[in-house]
């Protein structure tokens, strides 16, 4: 049987030795048929399974649920599927932004060869620009079909859109102590709205404008209030592993897995299951893997595991996939930069940050907090991140340091045009969205 100390230790055991911290990047993309721009199904002649076959030929190991391949693994990286077939690369923990960009590039080289062979395309964008929930294929993964989809239907809101019609990119970072974790999650929580604005890339829905810069971000606010958004306690100087454990313990549990069977636990928090209130689960038989699985179903903008996930960005093109880990690494792995962000954001209340987050999803970095526009704050943060990356002195084979990966974001701030704004200008003709040109131009 596990106890609370075990749950706390799950996080504290994630502490790394100073100087050994890594960077991880995860990105999702839609996979579509070039014949009619529809999303490809899981199985068939033109399908996810056929894509998996190509990766398996290159040495990726299949992970199965019953007879279905649901993921692949190789060299510390994995490829997984979101409910609507969104194709996700979860990269290995790497030493530099240069390395994570090489990893992404190598992955995209493989998908490019598959594109030509299968007549398919891969699109990085925050929300499916055309087609409704009913047109999206379903992935045969039990946690989606048996638990999460029915649960989202019960909740109402936009949970099904989140599951089946959104794509994101996130960056993952290590911490070296509880205090180091506290500082990193605090600045992560405070400036997530800026990241949402910088990477806003979901202005379309059903072939029309949806009135948002990041509709994906808005969808998450209408998904599941128990496990999404920003956590107020992460802004407090007292935030601790135990405080996070207390939060996660009181979130309803999606499921417990036993012998590949998913037991629906949605009426009970993890604490209630540990206390024996759910008669189908013997609390004596709970193991740390059950806790780890539950933690992975917390979908806050900053999520704590044995590392820290920054989750507030829309999916985008190649340059954006390198820019996100670069932006965060420059701040997160530079103590003086964290101090600068603290000084910038210390007076911001949770209520102000949350309102700012809501405004940014709607109007981007034109939104204001403390009488400053998002653009002004973003420029300050980029300058700090650039200094932080320079101080890391990690160069590529050409002698460039990691600051080159911020160029994409500096261009956005200098022009004060997000990718969402650029796409609206490029692909909207009066009230009509040029879907064919969008897919052709923006796909990898």
C-alpha cells in the first residue's frame, strides 16, 4: 500500500544534480489525406498503422494495447496518439536546444518520406481548422473510448473538442531541489499567458474565423475545471511537493488500470480511493504506478511530474517547435533570469493573471496586465531568455549558441503579429477560409 510520503517522494525523487538538467519537447500534429484533406483513420490503406509500420522498420519498438499498436519507443523518445489520431513525438531528455531541434528535424524527415509514400500531410496548428467533432477519426485506446470520452460528455463544455480537435507543443525541464522547483513553477505560472500569446495559432474552426487568437487555449478553459488552468498555490512562496500532492489527491480519478482493464473511478478522488471509499479498489493494492497515471491526467498549464511541463502553447511549424524550449530554457536554467521574471511579475495576483490569460486567448498580446501590453512584457522576457541562453554557451557545429532559436519569437514581437494573425491575413478571403492553401502552405 502507498501512503502520502510515497506520493511526495515521487516528486522529490525527480530532483537532478545541478548541471545535469535536461530539455524535453513534445509536439502534436494532425495527419491528413492530401486527396480530400480529411484526417486519416487509425487502420486501413492510408492510416496511422501504415505510418507506424514505417517507424517500426526504422527500429522503433511498438507498444500494444491488446492487438492494437498505440505507441512506439526508441532511445528515450516515444510516439503516441491523442484521441483523434493527433500524432505526438515526445522527445528524449537532451542537453541543449540544438539537440532537441535535431531530434525534431530527424523526426520530420521521416514523416516527410512517409508523406510522399502515403500521399498524406502533417499539419501543426492549435485547432483543427475545418471539420467537426463528428468527422474526426477515433483511436482504439481504452482510456479514451471507455473513460475520458464518456466523462467529457457528462461534463458538457468543450472537453470533446479538446480531446479530438486540438494540438499543442510543450517543453519539459528539470529541477534540482524543492526550492528550485518552487521558483520555476512560479514564473511558469505567471508568464504562461505570454507564451500562449507568442504561440497563438488557432484562429479557425469549421472553416471560419472563431474570434480567438488561441481557440485551443479557450477550449481548455471549458474542459474540466478540476484539473485544468493555473493553480493559485503555484504562485505562493510556500508552494511545496506536499501542497501539490494535496491538490492532486483531491482531483477526481479517471481510472485505475488492472490487467489492461480500465476501472472507471470518475466519481472518486484519489484520496477517497486511498481511504477505501471506492469498493472496487482495495487501497492495500494501490501502487505508485497508479499515482503516476493519475498525475498524468492533471492538465494544468504548468504540470509537475518528476520534471516540470510547460503546456500553454498552440502547435505550430518547425521554427516554433524549436523556439518554445529555447524561450523556456533561457529563463528556467538561469537563476538571475528567474530573479528578473520574479521582479517583473511579483505584484501580479492570481486573479489578474487568470484574466490576462483569458484576454490573451481572445485578442493575443494586445491584452494588458498592470497597464503593460503583452507585447511589452514578451520583449522583456525574450531579452532575459536571450541572456540566459548566451550564458549557457552551448553551441552547434557552426558555432551558434542557442539564442538563434529565439529569432522566430523576436520576429513575432517586432512585427506584433502572431502566427494566428498572419494566417488570418494569408488564408481568409472575406468570410471564406482557403483551406487548401492553408494545408498546403502550413503543413510540415
